[in-house]
C-alpha cells in the first residue's frame, strides 16, 4: 500500500511552482534507485514516469541501470501474457 508524506519546501526554491511536485518525485526516485533502496520498477512508479522516460532520466543523470530478480520476474510475467 502506497504511503503519502508531506514535505515543507522553502518559498525561494529555484524550481518553477508548476514543476515542483514532479521534480521532487523524480529526484527522490533517482536517489533511492541510485542507492539501491528501491528497484527500477518502484523508482519508476515513484517518479510517475513511463519505463522509457525513467530509463532516459537515468541516462541523463549518468546513473547505471541495475537489473535485479524482481525485474526479471516482472519481465517474465509480461512475456507469458504476450
């Protein structure tokens, strides 16, 4: 079950107001993924991006992609459905 948190952001942050929520989600997802605290799928869902958009974001941030057992199982389920 997803958790919801509230974060106080300073007024003078250098991110346009309309981009703030998405940018924070993406930054959180990137850092958690980079540190190995969440899987690719979990990070992608946190970010709100598609698989391909998140892959592109990882590439732009120069964060290596790790492929774990959970991802393999998810890919195998997709293959079975096809």
